[in-house]
C-alpha cells in the first residue's frame, strides 16, 4: 500500500536494513550531509579488557551536530550511520543513542568499541569526528525518489518510488544473506577441488558491517580492508593482523581449480567474487559484475606478507594459510563498483599478496577509486616474497575515480618481481582539482615491475601521467613506450628505465597504439556480456581514434557480433552508404576494415541487414 508518494509495506525483520533492491536496481538509505561540531564525551580502552583490546587508549564517544541539522530521533537510534572520508578512503561508524549535549547540540553517541576503533587508522585516514559527515537512516529525510527507510521497531518499510514505478507490481527485495555461495576446504592439504560455477545469476545480498564486541562499523587506512581491533594506527606494525577483508557474494577459500565462468554477479551489499586464502589454479572468466558495494573481485589477503609465519593475531594458522597462486581473471565486465558510501576506497579488482595472478582482457568501467589494486605492503616488507610474477595486460579502463582520488587506473604497492602491466587502454582519469590523479600509479615500494606500451587518454590536468617518481623507496621500474594525452612525470626512481611519454594531445592514436586499444578489453568471444547500454555497438567495434597514413590498407576492428550487419568507415553523419574512395565496408563479424583512400576524417557506422543505421562511433579515423 502507499501513503501519498511513499510506498509502505510490512517487513518481518528485527534488524537494520542497509540494502534494498527495487525492480533490479539499488535503492538508497535516506541521507543528509552536515558539518560536525566535533566530538562529545570520551571512551577509553584498557589493553586486555576484551579480545579486541590490543592496546590502551581513548577517543571521542560521540559526535555533536547542530539541532537544526539533525532532528530529534526517538526510535531506531542504533540504525543511524555516519560516513566521512579522505582523498583515498571512506569510513562508517554506527550510533547507539541520540542525546542532547550540555552545550545545546544533538549528540550522536557511537556504538563502542567500533566507534573508537574507527578513529584509530593512521595517515589521517581514519574516521574523523570533525568536518563534513553524511548521516544515514533518518525517516524525516525520506524526500527523494529511490530512497528507503526501514523502521525495525514497527516492522515497516518505506520507499519513495522512482518515476514510472508501479509499486503494485514492483519486485521489492530486502536481502538477508551476506554471501550467496561459499566454497571452502580446511587446509592447504585438504582443498575443495574441481568445481565449475557457470551460467548463474547471483543477486541481492546484504551486509551488516564489521562486528566487534556487538558494535558495528567499517574503517581502515586504505583499500578493501577493515580494522577489527583496537591496537595501533600503524597497521604495518601488526603485519596487517589488525585488518580483515569482507564477505563476497561468492566466497572461495582453501580451493584448487575452481572455475567461475559466465555468471552475472550484481547488487551486492559488500564484495562481488572473493578468493581470499589458498585458492590456486582457479579462474574467473566471462562474468558480468555490476552494482557492487565494494570491490568487484577480491583476491588474497593483506596478512599474506609471509606464508605460515603465525602471529599473535594471525587469521590463518600454519597449514591453513596459503597464497593465492596461478589464478586467472579474464574477459570479465566489472561495471559500477565501489558504489556505496563508505566503500569508495575499494577497487574494481583488488589483489593483495598474489603469486602468478593473470588479469587480462577485462573491461573495468566506473569505479569510485582505482580500477585494479595490485600488491600490498608498501615499502615495509622488502623481504616478503609472496607477491610476484603477475600479469595485468590488455585491460580497458573507463571512468576511474568518480568519487575518490590519489590513484590511477592500475595501482601497485610493494615489490612484485616478474610483474608485467602492458598494453592496457585507459580512457577517463579526472583532473586533480579534488586530489591527485594519475594515469597509472606506482605507490611506495613498487619495484621490479615492467609497464610497457600502455595508452592513456587522460585529463591534461592530472598530477602525473604515471606516478612513478622517486618517492617511497620505489626502484627497478621499467616503463617504455607510453602514449598519453599529456606528459607530466617526476624524477625517476633508482635503477629504473622510464621513457618520456609520447604525447598525442587529441587522443587520435598512431596505428600501432590504436591496435593496442582495439585488442584491449573483453574479446569478441565474450561480446555478449557487454551491455549495449554501456558500450554501443559502434564504440565496441571501433573503440579509439586512429591517425592512419594515406595508403594504409586496413585497420583492425572488433566484431559487431552479428554477421548480418555491415560496418562502414564513412564521413560523420552519413545515412546513405556506397562504397568508394570515402566509404569502405565489411561484414558485421569482420575483424578488419579497409581504410578510405581519400584524406579526411571518418566515423565507423554499423548498419543492420535492413539498411538501418544502428549507430556511429564516438572515435574517428583520420586519414592523413
């Protein structure tokens, strides 16, 4: 039933609802951005008082806001969430009470101990009780289409319909499960083996955040990690024992030869596909992964600095802990991930300490932060040998860093001997007005990495074309034949060979570099997993602009996926097609197309078997 413009329904649930999906689309918790007036009260920890209390210390017990900004709240006070962030990270804390402070403000008292744990992470990346905050789950703020509020006290769900939604026939799903499929052996000698998961749609999961001492939140220094104890803000000191990863819709641990092939993974409250500990010889191929709260794919664990070393708080015992080795991520579409506030620092693909991981021919499109996080440890564990021999090549990146900054399409951390990052095509890195941005980012400790023949169509006002400057103990980098729309580079680190990027300011690439663009991303055999709403047929066939010398015979293109189509190079706006000096054609499943013999600019058009023009490429061909 409905009340005015608000849909109202009974929901038999006694816990907070963080995720709701209506008609195959994510709804959003009510929210408002306000300015904090600072902390209120003090919460103290004594080392050893509980399993999570590794150190002693204190911090703010709550946060004060103006009463004009936050209304009086009399029920479901423990359902409120507060999110704030830095250039590269976001954090979530939850409340336990709403009170009047002695100075006349509204005090949102935090669930403890996670409230104080969230204030712990170093490098100014933890939750700050000052500054701009976004507060969620206030009924009075249910004023915009696509928002929801759940009153667990009365068991009532409220939803503000989007334009055109008929709630009498709508599919409304309030999820319960945080993981939909879990595959796990028990040790490095007792793995689950030889399973294939294929052709299944995994959709609509929940996530109640990290639970420490019956308090909830999500806070970290960086990436797809969360603090799970009160220790020190220097997470390197614990070898990352103070952080853990998140549940995924599909979870794999202690496994050999697991194939996740041709599935749809969408609408997740946490991560998408996660292979965390001791997953070997396994493949993630041909999946469509979209609308994921955090990372689309997560491989390995940040505690894999050393394998089998034990430790006071080590998650995996000796004989259970194992590096993820010889795994493949190939021909997937990872679209619209790190979507939820508080999860912005997650990547399209997150890979921690990985051995012989192959990431090739993926389309990574629209992420809040970077496209691929490869490696871990920064400059702090130079004797770690876990992360090595990885390949990140022939991938296509579109529209990175939509919310956070200080990264690039591919982000590397720590030494990774034998690792290659070659022939990737990056289109869409924003300017640095909201924080540093880079085409590619080699962060602290990056070493023994080769990055050749990458093509970077990036904003001219990035901070660096490639952030591989002499900082943070980077060394032994080889970066050759980079073509980019801008050249901004720092001083080379020691023992490194780095070419000056070749600037093509208008992104009309020479034939060779255009060839790398065409070969990048999802291959023709997996064309069907790329929605036309995301990439039009014409833009799939001809994904980048090219400058071809007059006399060039043919250019490589991608198949349109339909042999009955015809593809043409023709002047922009052409509607009547006829072969000649300014128009060339090929069948719809062709992978090369003749170049017009007349100097000029051309677009690629796709025409169906009835002669109807289906579309024209954004990219152009310049015959010169």
